[in-house]
C-alpha cells in the first residue's frame, strides 16, 4: 500500500523520533498486533491490496475468495447495518432482526462462524451470541470493508468457516497525511425508515504525528413495507404458542412494522506517532444505540434494546527491528459492552461483556521466494446474561490463547500458501464446572496463473471450533427472541473440512469469477425449535403444545450433529459499449448455499438461490445502475421452521462527482430500493414471519471530502 515517507525531515529529527518510537513500543510489554500495519515504502500495486491478511497480497494474486468495498462503491452501498451494507455481495446475505440489527451471513453461516472485526481486531460485542444483538460497528464511518473466506480466516480464530468481516475506519492513523487538517462530511436520508444520518471525519498531521476524529448520528422511525408485517398463516402453522390467540385477534400492521424505530450515535478519537522506525498510536471509541424489536401480534408491551459500548485501542509497529524480522506488529483492545432489553420501559434481560484482546505478529524477511507471518493472539472476557428470573447465562471468565503461522511461496506460475493455528479455549462459569477445548486447524491453498487470461485456485481448510458460552450454558427466557433458550454443557468441538475451487477469466470482451465450495462439518452446533414443549412464562413450567396458554413461548434447544454445506458464487461482466457516449457493462451473477444434516433434514435459516443481472453506465463524473435480483423460494426451511416465498428485488442507483473546487470534492448519490414494493421474507432471519424487508424507498446523500 502507499505509505507516507518522512525522509525529508532532518536527520536529527528522524533519529530522535525513531528512538522515541522504539522506547514507547517496547515499554508496552503487551502481547498483540494489528493484522496489517504501515509499510513506509511507496509501491506500485497491480490491484487492491487486502489489509486483512498477515501476508500482503494483491487480490489478483490471492488464492482465497476476497470481497472488498471501498471508495465510491462503499459510500453508495452503506446501509443501516454491516449486514445491510454487504447483502448484495456474492455469497453474503443479511440476518435482519428489525431495522436496528443486521449481521452478515456468509455461505449460510452466521453468529460465531462469522467474525466481525474492526481494524483487524475483534469487535468483541455480543452479536455472535444471539440474533437480536446488534454489532458494535456502524458502517457509515467505514473507509473500507473486507470479507475473507477460506484459509485466511485462521489468522483471526478457529471456526470462522463462514468468513471474516473487517471494517477499517483508520481510527489509529498509519500514515501522516499531507495536510494539517482534512476530512469528510456526509449526510443521508432514507424514506424507508424516514432516517436521517450524519457523519463527520477530521484527519491531519505534521512532523511525524497524525490524528483522526470521527462522529456519526442516526435517527429513524418505523420501517415501511409492502403489505402486512406478520404472516399470520405461517406463524399459526409452525408456532403452537399462537394457539390461544383466536383468529382475527392478532394485532397486525399494514404497510409498516411497528416498534422498529432506532437511534444511534458514536465517535472515535485517535493519535499516532509515525517514523522510519515504525509507529505507535492509540484511540478511544464510544457507541450508543437503541432500537425496537418488531412485535409478535399478541399486544404485549413493546420491547426495545439499549446498547452501549466503549473501546480503547493501542497499536504499534517496528520496522526491521532485528536481522530476521521485516516487521513486528502489535495491537491491544479493551471493550466494555452492555446490552439491556427494555420490556415496556422496564429493564429486562441484560448482557454484559468486558473483554481484552491482544495480538502480536512477526513478519519475517523473505527467504528466497518464501514470505511468512507468525503470531500470538489472546482474548480474555468476563460475560454474564441476566434475566428477570436470574442469570440466563452464568457469569463466566472466558479465555482464549492462540498461536498461528502463515507462509506464502511464489514459484513460477504457482502461488502457494500454508497456514496453521492452535488454540486453548476455557470457560469458567460461576457455580458450574469449567470446560476447556484445544481447537487445532490447518489450511493450504494454491493459485495457478495459467496465463494472462486464466487463473485457477484451490484451497483446503481443516477447522475446529469450540462451542461458545451461550451454546453451552444458556438456560432462561429471552425477551427479544420471545423464546426459552437452553444450552448443552456436554457439547464437543465442531470439526469442519472446507474445500474451495475458484476460476477467474479476464479478457477484453468478458471477465468471469466462479467459486465452488463444499464444507463437511461433524458435530455442527445449532438451535432447534422444539415441537413437543412450550415454555409457560406465567408459572415457569414446560407444557405440551396442544394445551392453550396465554403466555407460552417456543423452546429452543441447542443440539449437535453432522452437516454438509455446498454451493457456488459466480459473476460475469460483459462490456457492451465504450465510446464517447460512455461505457455500459452488463453483469450476470448468482449464488447458492445448500445445508443438510447427514442424518436427514435441512439446516435452518439458509439463504435461497439468488441470481440476476445489473446494467451499469458511466461517463465522466456520472454513473448509474439498474439491478434486478431473483430470490427463489426457500423450501428447505428445516424442522419446525417456515418456508419463504420467492421474490424479485429491483434496485436503482446513481451518483455524480462534482468537479473539484479548491481542495474539496463533492459526491452526490441516490438509490431506489425494492422498487416493486415486494413483501420479502428473509429466510435467514429469525423474524421472517414478523418483519419483512423494507418496501419501496428512496435514499439520497451527499459527501464532501476536503
């Protein structure tokens, strides 16, 4: 990547700064690193460099499936959540839980199998523990979003068989900007939720120091939809807790989803000292978010969530500190997270998580054509889930320590990469027996550049995942998910074997990318809705579903069995026109994931087959597109779950870059979403029968960079 070089400073200034950097870096005495840090050499890149890899590769030379959103594409794709932002990317869908929550689903995997990071360090919120928990990152402040699948996920943890999502916001600068003050401001309006959002960023630096300040604010009302909010036929067919509610008495809404208002605000302040010896920097980040949970039609008091999170980050790097090392990189993060579910304005279920994460990486100097990174990572947390009747998740000390190594070798037309990771995971719950696991994982991938037009890639990963605390010890009623959730303390490790095969074609008349994957997972952990029992909240008992009950709710049991996942992602781009009238491209795309249990039956909450086309136009500072997506019916819904119908999603987009004036640049953009106003039921959502996706809407925005 392009890095700022401070060699124009006087020798005395540089020497003094280098000494200070070395002293500050070494005096931390901490274990940790950033997965990618500054490279002060200016390089000419043939393609985008992926930051979320220990070994820096251009995407054209990557044997791993990679998705990168940055620049204007990111600005026009930014949604209300990180899942909403990524949902139109191949292989990625959004697990919505009302407008305030949207977590990415990658190749059918979500929760603990998709790790969301900020600046290459874990976000360490509670979004992986339950579908109603929002992530502690807002995409409006992102400068870049990277999605990794396959072997590279071992750099950041065992068991992320879905992938890694890395949101990069430059809160700790890695280079000194070329001016003392610069930045960007952004304003948006979205008619689907009557949302207004604002974001501001200031950056600058001089004499080896750099700073970053950002802030944002969102405010939105209830979500507009096409049709009714609750699919009454579906909930009555598959949810016996509705037996006591007579037909016609379900409280439903038309053209909007009640109680889906949301408000959030946050900001960061960061400072770095950067020199030839490396860098050291620190940042503080704060987030406050409140959002409503769509009602179930029983007429009960509304449920909302108040989320607060504070993060402190420290980052450092030494360049060539000794003979063998190219770079030594470190990062530390502390997160204080709180999630309170308000039941009619009264605090109910509460989740608290206090987490420390550290990371240390050593990138060795090339040994011939061999490049590599080795490192250590630790995560130490204290977590508890409190309910009205007591602790639904016991207060627990959670510790994880991992060693990893990745080596890359280029030989002729072949690029090879090998990786390995060993971890120790331990959970010590209050009042219960402690558990520990030792997941061991390994990966291998190869890229064959056949010629300038053809590339083939093959990757294999053996991954082991230790069960998370909620999968083991949850035992209580959870208001937001309107269910009684029960874990299993006897769960074992998940073992997965993942195979990726890719092909890339690049010619003047067409470009094409195809990825095939097949994952075999033994002892797959999942939640299964019980067909034989309901939880009676009135007296705390469990009873048969054939007995009417005014306050009965589903029982979700954590289970474990073997499963397989297979599917594809494919995209072709045809340049139809390129002349003085502009450029027109036609893109054809599709993705599919099929999840089945080996003993029979379907894995619940899988995305459907999607395919479609996009027509794009660009001339000078104008660009626009029309995108039509067909989602097929998901009839493989899983036991005691509801299927979802097919849909057509028509989206429009346009943007115009105003000619630069002074040192500023203005980007105007507009989007039309779900122009057919379809009532789309999201098969990956726990609330698909209560909260369809937003209806027809328009979004407009302006971004000024200076």
